[in-house]
C-alpha cells in the first residue's frame, strides 16, 4: 500500500500593511432566514434576507426560490421588477429574473467590491444560518450547489477537500450525498496528524464570483442605482415597480422593522496567495487558499462598534490557526478539554 500523501503546510507569514485584513457584519437572523412573499396593496414583495454566513452558499438556490414565487404571481412579459440590495442575494436574484425576460433594476447603498458579500471566505457551507423549514432549506442547498457546479471556474467555483479535526456543525444539515464526508484515522499533514474528517465541498471565490455576476447584469442591461430607503413606505413612494425583491440583508432590520437579527462581526486576515495549497481547513478558525490570498478567518463577535478590522485580533487568529498546523510540544500534550477552555471565545466553531 502506498504511503498517504502529505499535503503542504501553509506559510503563515503575514504583513498587514501590504495585505490589509477585512471585516464585515454577518446578517444573522434568529430562528430562520426569511424567504417568503408578501402583498401590500398592489405591491407584490418577496423577502430574501437573513442568511448569516451562508449568503454565497445559498445564493443561487434562494434566487431560484425567488423566481418561483414571482412566476406564481403571473407577471406580464417584461414587467418591471425592483431588486433591493447589491450583495450576492440581490445580484443572483436579479440575474435569474432578467433571464426570465423581466425588466429588472437593482437599488442598493453599495455594490461590489464594497458589500458584506465581499468579506466572505467562500467555502460552500451553510455556516451560522438558522432555519425552520427543513424541506425548503434542503431544496435551496441542492439547487444552489448544482448551480455553483454548473457555473464552474468562470465563476470562481472549484471542488475542494476540507479537512478538520472535528465534525463540522456547518454541514450537519447538509445531505451527505451532496457533501460527502470521510472519517480519517489521521489528517494528511506533516505535523497535523490527529484523527479528523474530510468534507468534499466547493470553494466559491468572491473576487471572481461577484464581478462575474456584475458582468452578467451588464450584459443583460440591468441598471444598478445607488439609492437607499428608510422604510418600505419610502420604497412605495419612490419606486413605481409593482414587484419588489427585498434582499437588503442586515438593512432589513430597519427597512421592514425586523429586529430578529443578531449582527455578528467577522474578520479575515489576507495572507499572500499560495497556489500550491489545494485544500481547505476548518474548525477552530479556517484557512481557505484562493487565487488572491490565503484567507484566515472564523471570528464571530457580537460585541462590536463598527465593521472595521482589528489588526491585533487578526494577528492572534493567524497565530491560532498556525498553531494547529504546527503545534508546540505543550499544545500536543494539553488535554482536549483544557484546550477547549483556553480557546478564544471569539473564534467560530465548526465553520
């Protein structure tokens, strides 16, 4: 039997002056994301927001659900549709609605590269999203995964193995036939050789995916308008479209007076790209090698004042993930329950 392949260990050298960190606020909605229609007078509204850290993961699947709801409303050919929100949910919904020959316009405060969607690692995993409709959630995951695979490398999508020391909670509700998982007697690294898991998932790189969506919208001649609205009454007063798709993410908290949110700050350290790394790592923090950078992430902080990156915290995050791949003798001898107590509270578990 051939010896197992040893995968290369990342180089954790990082200069935040030349590769600045990033930060954003995830729209974590308590109980469940919201994807449902509503009628107010002569306006038909589809709400599509609250997907926490799973926006890119669920994007195409949610967009297809939006299309289905709009189709059930029997719109006229070329009927005008307003999409609110310039993140991945708004962009994918707009792309698919335009493909159905509807007259789509997007209204948003920000568009890529200045959206929360741009501050995402990119692994296909429904991280931190809550749901209360298992059938709908699984349908969204299956449709989204299939669409990402079909879009392929032109959209920054590549199959990638994800290694972890522990079972990942992000995949608990994902059908095993969609993302196969394998229990490993030891992980395939030089010093990280503990028993662990392999998940065969996707990497969706935001710096490729989001510009490609913008390109698709330009080709379809979908206008993008920089505009914000304080309330839905302002939307009704200022827009003439009878069909409105609300993909405002955290902005929905004020727009529709939805206070079921628990906004969570996430930060990314952006190490220089290392194209020889062809795998992901998740667990206590995460490491995603992309074409633009090796992304170190996995923080969650609800006690924040802004969406600005904290360089000191990002340095601690990088050091923490490095210690997993290159543990000291003390770390290797530390019992698991003690290591759990010592783990920083702001590091996401099971991404």
